[in-house]
């Protein structure tokens, strides 16, 4: 916004200077009138709402004394109805003339040839105006307070000419530029016609030197060009139909008609086999699959590609199979058929990076000793066995686990040996070797449930037991 303000200020200053000079220039010779001219507009008489229109203010019918060079000074006001037209911009004629319009002062314009030697004596556009149309109806562009001076300081008689513009509602034109049918007499194009598909193909024998192209436009308001009889050369011929919608939008449908040569050449550009000795392509070769991958060691800087064509008259060109770089390399196998048609198979070869001598890391992830709270493991501990069981009383809540790794470079982690619950509990001992190998030893701990019998019940049972023993003893003595 600040820059726009600066530009506007500069224009106003220029306008004031021009207007001041011009006022002095005309005032000095206000009493003298020599010659005549008319001033008006060149603009299209008709427009639609929302259009941007260009109106040129021009001086014409210039009649000056033959000794004068022409008109050197112009001035006046541009007049228009702002209900119908919105002012956009104004551009004055170029050096040595300086012409400006001040929209903040009733669109006052002023212009002068500072050299007073290059005046014009024929029809000349002095200002180009741009407006935007706002509503329908008729409106008038006019000029007021117009002054013209020749280069000898003589005032000219001026006839301003107004211009009427009729603004209407824009008519929406049909945008349909589709075909409803496309064909070549006696032949079937490929693929089948679809109005959204614009490219087709057809092959005809060598003895066919011309074809008839038929097309039907979908909209009656559209225009159609390109139909009729078409001459064919040997080889590919592109024939096109252009559909132009009412609004000017164009759509082009093209049929490539290939006229065969007198001696038909093979178009087979496929391979029968593709291989790289010593390596395996991925995926397995299929003549219809064009992309493959391959890995080679770092010391492989080239590969030997074997490509066998499906047709003996086809040729093969292999590029990129030497000077392999570390990383991905693309090897292309281009097959050219007898008729010149080509097909390219691609092998992406990945050459591995050079391997550095790395230290061998210890892989031992076993225990040399496992002790769980002093209880006897079942089965007896063996570093190659990984599952054990023990039973503990109900009053044991935690167990001390002693687990010693076979390798001093291994790490041991223990979990599950605290807060034992009645029933089955699991203690895990994980051994991680230096190279990341892992083994997990599991101890299944069965914790007995606490007895729920009271002391009185125990006494009763004990008394019952003694009673039974006494009874049995009496029976034995009785015998």
C-alpha cells in the first residue's frame, strides 16, 4: 500500500506540472484561435456486465496552418456515469509527450509536447482508458472543458464527440466440444470410440492409399473440421478432427492410420530370453515384463547380459552393463523389430558397498549357573535347557535368583521373582549375547495356598486321630 501511495503521489505531481505548464501555455494565447479539430472516443459500442472495456481518447479531423507542425497541447475532463462504469486505469501517449489523468480531480487530463516541435496533425490516440461495466443499460462517455493548442501557441476550435455504450447481460454460450461418433469407413478404430478418448489407431494394407474419416458432433452449436477423404503415405499418418464449441473451446480427436509397406516387416520387438550368467534376475523373465532387478557384490564392476530376440530379424542394443557404480545402475536392453518399432527392457543392478573388516562379536547367550532361592530345580539345571519348575510354601513372596552368564560379554535380565501369588508364577531370565543373540530361561514357580483351618479344628482333628488310634489299639488287643 505504501508503494502504491508513492506512485500515486508521483503521478499527481507530474499531472500538476503538466497542467500548470499547459495552463500558462494556453493562457498566453487565449485570445487567438487558429485551426480546428475534433476529440472523441474509440470504443466498442456493446459490452456485457463484468466486461473490461478499453476506450481510447483520440484527436482527429485536425486542421491547422500549414506552417505549424501540429498540436502540442491538450487538456480537459473525462466524463462518465460511475453507476455504469468503474474506472480502472489511464495511460497517456509516450515521450516526448507527457499526458496524465487525475481521477481525484474530476478525471482531469492534460498533456504537452515539451519540445514544442513534434506536434501531431493527423488522427492520434492520446489516452487509453480502461473501465469495468457494472450494470445493464446505455451510458455515455463524453469530454468537457477541452482545450487544444498548436506548437505556435495558437488555440484551436474544438468539437468534442461523445460515445454511447450499450451494456447487456452476457449470453452463456454452449461449451460442448465432444463428438458423438468417430469412424473410418470400412475399418474399426482402436480402442472403441468414447467421446472422452481423443487418440485412436488403425492399420491398413499397403494397397489402401486413402480413407474416409467420419465424425458427428454432439452439440448442434459446435463446428466440425477435418472430416472427409484423407490420403495415406506408407507408415504412420495422423489425421485429426477438431470440434469447436460455441464458446470457442476446442477439442481435437486424432486417429493414427498406419499404412503397411509393400513387403510387410515383422513388428516383433520382444525377447525370448534375458539372463545374466552367474546371477538370478528378479522376477523370473517374462517377455511382457520390462523391469527387473539384480544384486552384485562390490567387486563386480560389469555384468554379461544375454538377450535372445523372439524374432531372428530383430536387433538388440545393451547399454549400461559396464563401469558399475556402488548403488543402483540401470542397464537397458533395447530391442528393435524389423519394422523399426522398439521395446526397452530395464535391469536395475545394485552393486553392494565395500565391506569393512569388522570384529567378530561373541554369540554365547547361555547361563553357566541358575539358582532360585536355594530350591531344587526340576529338571536339574543344564545351560541348553530353558524351562524349569519349583514349588514354594505359601509364605514365600519373593525369591532371590542367581543367574551367571557363560560369557562375560553377555547381559542378564531377571523378571517375575517378586510379589508371588498363590498358584502358578513365572520367573524369566533373559541372556543377551554381545552380538544380540538372546535366550530366555523360564522357571515355573508354584506357590502353595495358605491353610484355612483354625486351631480348634486342628485340636479336634488331633483328638479324633488319637481316638481312632485308641480304637484300633483296642481292637488289636482284643484279638
